[in-house]
C-alpha cells in the first residue's frame, strides 16, 4: 500500500514509489512535477530506492537513511515522497 513518508514510523523502511512535485510551476524534468522533485533527486532520493526513517523530531525534520547517508527532510517535503513498506 502506497503512503507518504510522513506516515511511516521510526525504524520503518520502504521503497520509494513516487515523488510529488514541489512548489515549482509547470512540468519539471521529464514531466515529473515541479522543481522540488529535482531537489529530492539531487539528494539521492529517487524512485525505486530503499529509504529508512531514522528518527522523527517533534518540532524538526524527519531524519532518513538512503544509500548509507542520513538526511534531514522537512515534513512538507517528506509528505511528497511516497513509499511502499518493505516489511509490512
């Protein structure tokens, strides 16, 4: 079942299925939404990759691990990353 990254709990892992467009207007690279998609891809967050929730800060970012790198992502941006649970 596909769900936004913000709905996964700490320690959960999923496969990225979709990156929703950001605040950019029109179609971004390869017709995949606005400029927010390109920024996510520049961080290594791409469709088909495995992503793990390391921690969810109460008033801060969601820390994820992808390709052995940890990245802090704001909740608004994290809500635009859709995943399928790896081990439901």
